[in-house]
């Protein structure tokens, strides 16, 4: 599943009739997904994979915070697959924290041990916590879809001018817009940026 369909992307591109350009649009949608995820500060699901806005399982190794609260560095968190709290960093079955011992507040990326938890408190050991979690969006928000449509149309219409700063047109020279993220696209994405996200470009 993609962050938007080629048919949805077609709504943003003037002059396209029918589905003849759907393959190109689908490719650009896929690339917009990866670029947006990078801009937001989301990680790839695995080494060598592109980051994505869509839901994906990631594994995190974190320092034990002590206390009852553990905050993951990415949002939203859709579900927790498993948590190991391992002072010896072996992450064995004996270190598995029972799902009934904690509650997930996904929009806040917060995992809180319950007051009746048999686990008690999180470790304070470096890299003691191993979390397998599903992050991203199971349904892409409409404002992100809108941003994707704008960006895909911008890239699609600018394909013939890659690397150029101006083109001759109508007996004169016209400045070509950069193919970087559009200002209105960044504005739409900014509320979803992860804490500490860095973007160069």
C-alpha cells in the first residue's frame, strides 16, 4: 500500500488524462514517501531499506530510564510487539516484560508500567531495553496526502528541467523552480516532525 494512489496523485497534475502516467506517478509517490519520512525523522524498518510513513516494525535498543515510564523516540507508536528489560543485555525470554505489565500511549510514544506491574520498574542499565514496536501511520492523514500530491505534481512537471536554473520560453528566459520540498509541503509536514529531527536541504 502507498501513501496515496496514482489516481489521487493525478488530481494534482494538470494535463493528464487517463492512467497512462500512473506508473511514473506511483514511482514519485513512493519517493515522496521516503523523502517525507526522512524529513520527519522516521527511521527505516531495517538496514538498507528506505524510511516510510506507513506502519512498520522497528527494533530499538535503549538505555534503561528507571521509574515506570519509558518514552520511545518516534511517534506515533501503533503497537508494541515485545519489550525486553535486560541488565546483562542478553534479551532472553526471562527478560521479556509481560504485555499485561504496561500500557501504551501511542501518540505520546509513552510506555508506562502499571501500578500493579510485576516488573516493578525499568532498569537503569545502559542499552538494557530492547523494544520491537510498530510505528508510522496505518492511515495516512489527509494533510500529508495533500502535501504528497503537491510535491509529486511539482516533481512530475519539473522532470524535463532537472539540474537547470532557467529555460528559454516564449522568446525569453524563465527561472526554473528548485525541485526540493515545496514550502507549503514543509508547512504541512512540520507538525509531524519527530523531536530532534534534522533535515539538510
